[in-house]
């Protein structure tokens, strides 16, 4: 064998022996660190525990609501023309019968005057026809006139009476149009912002001029599922006022007055399976404005001493809710039925009992039967940004 080849083989054998020695040393170190030979995936998971207990609570269900007036009306003209006068300011309170807007009355006044003149003429013609008929009747009794002439007089009297009736109808129509040229408030309430200005042309029955709504009391409409109808029907039939219905504004503040269920819609929507419920509230300071979005809070059966746990202890799977209950050094997954959410906690109606220890932190790494150890869980790894 050549000296160079022998030297190369000797170096290769030495390298292999060194590698095998390193592997043996690393294996020995690992075995000394994990003498049981445990799989790291089966190592106990550090968690924080919470002892389930009862607290005094008042549970509520929340529904998105819309403020609506109990009484509102749109102002639309019944005659056409140009707006010539506006007698109110936007947003002011008005009383029933108060003058609001005026449409150009020139044409309607002229038509009314003409109708009055026609009525006077028809009445004068009626009086003449009545006198002629009476005179001819008297002459006929004396056989001093032909009977045919009497018949003509009676016919003329009937025509004159019909003309008077037609003229009276003309006066009534012209008077109505003249009256409609001044728009008055059909109810007391607050008027909105006008949709027209002086000089605007309006069309009968089409142009929206403004709206009036009653401020106090006012209502909030919510939508509920058909399964909740029996509960709300019982609330509607209950007499007296209480704090069952309260309102929360978008900024989190609570409306100071409580409400009363005033109406449930006549039918359930077959497409959505929902129905509208209306709750009325006093509104003395006009804090509730039509169209405002609020949250209606309805008190439920979660009242008094109830089991309460931190909401972060709950996990959801396929629409069902679970908690991890600690038993010895492991956990079991327990299905629970939840109630009302109160701040960062939630009521448990079924599935737990007072004294149970549940996992509140570290649930991300748990599975049923997993070993646990009480301690501070490691924070979840931050998602890497691309």
C-alpha cells in the first residue's frame, strides 16, 4: 500500500471515531438531563388555576336597539306651487294646528273667489226660477196658463237647484285647496330640518317638506328570535314598572330612566325567524333622539348567588363551550352552559360546581388528560410578520 493512501485512510478512521465519541457523549448528557426518557411533548404544562365560587350578580341580556318615535308624521303638500313663507325654525317645538309653511296662494284665492261668485249667481238664478214656478203654479190653478208652461218652470227650478249644488261643491273644493296652501302641524312635537326653502316648488303628495315627531315618551325597537317570544310576552303582561329594561349608550353610559315593554309585532318574519319588540322610555330631557343606536339591557334569571368564572377560562369548539378542570396532576375537558357575561367574567349555569379548580391561563397547550403543574405559563409566541 502506498504511504499517501495509508495516511489518508488513517485520517478518515480517526474522524469517524471522533464523531462516534461525540454522539455517545451527547446521548449520555441528554439521558442525565431526562433520566426517565420522557417525550418533551408529554411534559407537564405550567398553568394558572382558579377556584370556582359563587358571587352575587344581576345578569342581563343585551340587544342592539334603535330609537324610534312613538308618534311621527311626514309633512307633504296637498296642493302644488312655490313656497312663499316659512313660519318655524328647524328643530323647534310646535303645537297642533300651528302654521308651518305657506304655498303661493294667489291662484287658490282667485279660484275660491270665482267659486263664490258662481255660487251667488246660481243662488240668484234659483230664486228667479222659484218665483217663476210659484207664479205659474198660481196661474195654472186659475186655468190662466198652459200646463206645459208650468212643467217648463218646474224643470228650470230643478236645474237651478242643481246648479246651486254644483256651485257649493266648487266653493268647498276651492276653499279646501286654499286652506291646504297653508301647511299646519297635524300634531304637537318637534319639527325636523326643512327639506325646502322659500321659492322651492312642491308637488302634491310627493315633495317631503319636513317631519314632526313626539319626543316624550319615546321607544327603542329590538329584534328577538322566535324562541324568546314567550319570555317577552310574560314581561309585557307584567304590571307595574321596574328595572327589567335599561339602556346603554354607545359611550358606555347608562340612561337614567327604565323602560316598559309596550308592543310586540304582529307576526314573526318567516325568512329570519325574528320579531320586533318595542320598549318605551320617558324622555324628558330629549337624551334619546330618533335613529340613535343603543344597547337594550334586559334582566334575565341570572340574579342572586351564581357561579362565576373568568371568561378567559372558557374555550369554544364547534359552537360548544368547555373548561379544563384540574383533577390531581392532570386535566379533564368539561362542557359548560354559560349565562350572562359580566365585565371580564361569565356566569356558568351548568357543568361546574363551587370548589372546582379550573385552568385560567395556559389553555392553549392543553388537551384532555394532559399533565399540568401550577405555575406561570410561558407567554404565547408572537406571530412573525412577513
